[in-house]
């Protein structure tokens, strides 16, 4: 937790805040309601896939015995498993959960709020983490960044 903040500055906190904002938006600004069986099913599917991706990705931190917490110094560059496809699969999983909740809510206003989450996470965490990986792993990190998409 950063000094002066009531909550820790962590991606799951931002995800929960985005979900809360989506719920509020769906309730206060029910623009283009589309709630139906398909949007509920899509929402649940996205959330389940997101949770599965996060769990699979977190296992690689354990396997590599490196720090999973943001802003900590990494001891390994993970390029296996889901990290072959995406440099940030845990964040991608969180984004899928946030978007899944928005579709489950069935309001365009909720989906619009959910779409902001990746931009916030990129600005608050990903850019700094990429700089840390560059510092720790140099050319190896640059090669990984060049061949693997951020999201």
C-alpha cells in the first residue's frame, strides 16, 4: 500500500473499482440495454476464461520462483505458457473478467466503462513493469517484447 492511500495500488483493486463503476453505470445510465441470455452467457464465459488465464499465468510465477507482485524486482523472465502469446496474461484475464461482468450487466454504459480498464493498467503498471524487465534482462527482454504482443 502506498502511503496516503486507503487501498493498495494493485491491479485487482483497479479491476474491482472498474466493476463497481460498471455496475453503477448500468444502474444510473442504462444506455442501450441489451441484457439477454446471450449477453449473460457471454459474460459468464468471458469471466471464466479470464479466471482460468489468470490461474494458469500465476502458476508460471511459482514455477519460475519470481515475484508476482507489481513493482517488485523480477528474478526470471517468463516466456513460457501463456506468456508465449501475451506479455500480460494476468492483466488480460482481469480485463476479461471486468468485460464479462459488463456483458452480464447488459448495458452499453457498463461495457464502455469496462473498456477503460486496459488503458488504466497499461499506464499504472505495464509500462513500469516493462521498464523493470528491460533493466533486469536487457536484450533478452527486448527480444521477448519484439516477438510477443502486450495484450
